[in-house]
């Protein structure tokens, strides 16, 4: 259901060259949320989205407008990961990272409790509990596509639509698919879309 709130445009790291048209922006922790770093957001700050999962209530307003706009164009999103409590962030981190390099190529590391942790083979990156995740602030959602009742990876049509329209609703990728030197960025996740208020 649309919320009536108007979308906005925000400052973006716009991609150039073969990355042209792919929007990415750094996460912005909402004002006053730092106090929830260890406890997690209270229930009063969260709302269930129409596709499942919870988001911060302010973020959810824009998200629902975006979901409805996509539906009008024949695109149906599926939630594959929204709000995560700090405990969930820690659990995910410990499942995906080890204190010993197990040979993943390219390797992605995180720092936690003063040590370097290594991403295990076959795992997607996740945030260090010390740094925090956009998911724990209720401003990020991992999206798939719903096709003939099945949840699949984002379709090409959905990715193009999000790149074109997501920024209008405040949603961008966290990182670009390529580094400045043109090599693939192992931190890039097509499914991770995050929101932030530009003020």
C-alpha cells in the first residue's frame, strides 16, 4: 500500500564507465540510533513490510512506495533478509568467518575483537559486529525476485529497474560491482539495497 510520502533524490556515488547507471551510497545511521547498537531497535521502531521482514518505520514508508511502483511495471520483489538484531548480526558473522584463512579466493577479511577474521569459502560477506550492519538499523533489505510463485535471485529486469528507480525512493546499493581499476569487487551484492535520509 502506498504511503502518500513523496520520494526524494539524494547524493550518490554514481558509477562511470562500465559501472554507469549503477547507484551506490554509503550507509547513514539514523540520528539517535547509536544508542541501539547493542540492544537492537525497539519494536516501536519497526514495521513488517508487505513482502515480509521488518524495516525501520521511516524507511518502510519509502520502501512500500518503491515496491508498489515496481509492481505496476510487473516486477515483484521477495524479501531474503531485512532487519537483523545485533545478536543476529553476530550469529551470521560467526557462521561465515573464521580466525584461520580456509583458502577462499578472493579473500575478504573483517576485524572483530582485535583479530582478523577470514570469510569461509562459499559464503557471502557480512558485517563485523563491531562495525555494525545496515540491517541492524532497519534500513537495509536483501531482495530477490518472485517469479511464478518462486523466490529467485533478482532478475535482470528487476536489477535494471532498481538501478533506474531505486534512488528516487532513497534506495541504492552499498557497493559497486567493480573497483576503480575495473576489477570485480568481491564485496558487491546485487541483492543488498539500503536507504538513508539525506538530511
